[in-house]
């Protein structure tokens, strides 16, 4: 069965520092992977997604993630954190649902704090 | 392009009462999802519609939760009777297709508090 593990429920970085949010997945089929961001009192917004076209995926707001099959990982990075990056980040993997459709399985999330 | 709309944004009820949430997906999106997000956890899929048909409701507590999507557009999710453990944010999402790579677009959610 598909699952996602996000290491670290809380991550704190200084403004301008590297952001690294960890995601490991388990999948019985070739996975498609997503990172979503959730700002307070808002819905989830797609940051980027891996669809097997390229292992290094670039997303919005300067974020990128690298798919590593050997490590079953899809870590999210950003070279320089900005105060506006403070939010909760969710990694997700696709899983088959009934009738040949697909659904997303989300990790528990990582709350990113950015301090001056 | 208008996003996914949800109402109400907040709801407080007593246990054993009933409550309903409404969702209007992005125009033209055939696939609609309802998720439950408990504090400190990631969203969990409750039910998935393709047009007005249910394709996955394996995680929906059917003894108290129900959902419908009339005419393949708007959807309502109902809880009757509510329990304390139903306190959560209920997110609606929609996507334009059924491929596993299709992006799901989320609404702002309804925060339910059951007292």
C-alpha cells in the first residue's frame, strides 16, 4: 500500500538559510509525488509534482524537489528561506482508488517556521 | 478563473447535532473530492466523485456521513449525528481529469468544532 512519511513535524530556519523538508514514500507501483503548501486558514496549494518526466522538479516560489528512487525519497528544498515561506508543507503520493481511479495519500505535514 | 468555493468557513455545533457543508468546484472539473483534516494530520480522503457518481467512499463513516453531488457540479457533505471526534477541517478539492498526475485544486475548507 502507498504511504508517505515526513520526517520532522516542525522545522525552524533563519531567513536566508537553506530549507530542507524530508519526505519518504512507499509505493507498490511507480509513484507520482506532490508537494503542497498550506498557509493559515487556507486550502492546500500545489508547489510541484513529480510525474516521471524529470527527477529534479522545479516548482513555484523557488522550491524544488528531487526524486530518488533508490532512497524512496522526494525531499523539498529552497536555497534561501523567506519569511513568507512560513507555512505547513505536505508531501503526497498517488494511490489507486476504486474503479481504476486515483487518489492522494498525504503525509502528516511539516510546519516550517522562518525567523529573522 | 475562480477557485474552489466552500461554505461555511466555520461551524460550531453540539455533539449529536447535524451539519452540512457545501462545495462548488472549479468550472468544468469532473472530479470532486472531500477530505477530512484533523489537527496535526494530513488530509484524509473521505469520498471521491466522478461527475455525479461515487468512485471511492471507502474511508467515509457511512453510519453518520453522507455526500452527494447533484448534476455533477456542486456537492454537499453531511454529518448526522456529529461526534466530538468529527472536529476537523473539511476540505473540498476538484481536478479536471482522472489521471494520476492531474493536479487537485483545494478550497479554503470548513473548520468544524463539535462541543
